[in-house]
C-alpha cells in the first residue's frame, strides 16, 4: 500500500480494487499521469474520468455540492454512486481528467483498500476501470493485470469485487439525470431526491457512453432461452441449463449475485472461443437495469 501511494505521488499508475470493479488509478491533478491512463487503456478519445476521493469533505474541495448532492452522498457514500457536479477547484482534477468540461464526476469508494489509499494520498485519484478500452471491466486482480498490468507501477489485490458492476452515475447539473445505471438502483436514488430524467437528452455531457463497450471477443446474443450449438451460455435462475460451456449468473435468480458474476463469466466464456456467448433474459428491475445496460453494450447495441 505504501509503495502504491508513493507510485501515485510520483505520477505512476496503480491498479486499485474498489467494491465495483478494479480501477487504473493516477493522480487526478497531474496531467501527465492522467495521459498515461488514456494511453494504457487505448481510449479512442479523452472521455472524462471519475475523481475518487476518501470522503465527502475531500469531495467538497473538488466539486460544488448543493442540498441534493449532499443528501445522496450522505446516504450512499462510501459506495458505488458517482455524482456529476460543477467543478470547484481546477487544480484538484486537471483539465485532461475532465476532458475539458467545467464539471467533475466524484465518488468515494467503499472498498477498504481504495479508501486507505485515498486517505493516505490525500488528493483525488482519476480511476477508470482497469480494462483496455471496449473490453469488459475487470472484477478480479488477475483480469486487471491481464488488461493493463504492464503499464501499472503497482497493483493491489482486494479479492473479487463485491458489486461487480460500475458505479451509478447521476448528473446534478440541472435536473437530476441518470447518466449510467449501476450498482445503486434508480429506485434507491429516486427515494432520496425524486424522479430522475433520462440520460439521452444530456448526451453531450456523458461522452463516455460508447455504444460498443464492455465487449468480449465473441459476439453476444441476448434474451437467449438456451445455447445454440457452438455457443457458450450465461444462464440465470434455477432452471438454466448446466454443464461444460455453461455458466449460471445466479442459480437463485438473485440480481446482486448476477451483477457480481457478470464480467468474470463473460471473460470465462470468451476464453473458450465460442461462436457466440448467448445470455439468458435478465429481469429489468432494480440492478437488472444496470446488468441489461452492460449486456446491450457488450452485444454492440446503443444503450
Ligand atoms: O465503478 C466505477 O465507477 C469505476 C471504479 C474504478 O470506480 N470507474 C469507472 O470509471 O467506471 P470510468 O472512467 O470507466 O467511467 C466514467 C463515467 C463515464 O460514463 C463518463 O462519461 C462519466 O463517468 N463522466 C465522468 N465525468 C463526467 C462529467 N464531467 N460529465 C458527465 N459524465 C462524466
Ligand atoms: Mg469502464
């Protein structure tokens, strides 16, 4: 952990576990360090990155919070919720990390290792998921190392990610908008601050929503009640077919378990070299909204 914090201070990249997915972290205030993130990920463009902070006090040094933002932060932080807010301090999160926007996305992760690193580092860390651009997010250290390990000065092992899906992104610039469904559900957020508008009307403000994203090498076929010959299959629920080349996202039909398994199983299925990865229908409620968003992207559909 000490070596990781020193590497971050020196402008290096660190693979960092969070409760959602593994991140590739760098000093958000250091443009050269942030440039190295884009380079390591092979990102086609400079999408704005999330500034990770230790807690609400640190977040308030970076962004301007209003009553709604504070309410969400108090309810869901530390945890898998990212808030897009007006920028307070240009120096704390460099222009490149914000892709030139005058807004900033902030989140205080719940994973004890991420929290300890952030507390020791003091400032904000830019940390997109540690995959190469367009690939599924890593939810285990070995997957993160396979993706961007060569570029990292240090990597911390936090075990498998408990949530397994990226954080929910909510914009609070005008009316609250859901920019990316994620681990905190729409219903949980609406219970705190009222109805959320859709992201589409705000598309220019969320350039990170690429159509093809989270993709394995094999094509992905959705809403599949079973596998065709040559296909790998990700099932869901007690009656899903079992056996070689079959994975069950949750035998119990539990959406949280399915979310935690999703990216690791997509990778495992992809490694067998199938003609396609067929995926069972997933209920579109609660966490199912975020799971279906990632699956549609993996299949190449615009979210
Ligand atoms: O769970 C997570 O959020 C993970 C872990 C590592 O914390 N991080 C992550 O970061 O998913 P990244 O960079 O892959 O996703 C950033 C998302 C993108 O959808 C991006 O467009 C949006 O946040 N975003 C960042 N800054 C923004 C801004 N100023 N305005 C609108 N959207 C923004
Ligand atoms: Mg990502």
